[in-house]
């Protein structure tokens, strides 16, 4: 269940001093408390996905989809990007394995 309680103005246009147009973006807050705004940055999605994996290394992509409120295709794309960049790694089989978050080496 989503609660559409927040709106934030994105931009405002003044057309010929007769018409003013305000564009708003609705922010949906899911039951898990995570913002489900479509305009989130990839970094925000990555951070949320990484925290979900840290909480539960055996989490499935379907569970990530449900908790983040994004499509499964987006989750698959995000996970592939995180794997390619070396931030996560899959241990074990694709069915019964777990995710491992690779912490950055400073």
C-alpha cells in the first residue's frame, strides 16, 4: 500500500506573464518506509539495495523488487551493475546462494 502524502515542486514556468505552470512530483511512501519516487538517482537505489543485502544476504531479487517498489527488470539491471563494479558478489548457486557486499578498500 502506498501513501501519496508528499508532493514537491520540480519547476515552474511563467508563459507570457499570463499563464504560470507548476510541475509537481508525487512521492509515494511504501509500507516499508522507503521512498518510491521514480526520479530517485541510481546512487540512492544502489545504497538501498546494498543495505537490503547487508540485512539479508540470502535476499532474492524479487524481495528487493517488493521492498524497493521498483520493477524486476530494474532490480536485475541494478544488480548486474553492482556486480560489474565489484560492489557485490554472488556466493554459491544462483538458486540457493547468498550475496556478499564488497566493502571499499580505503
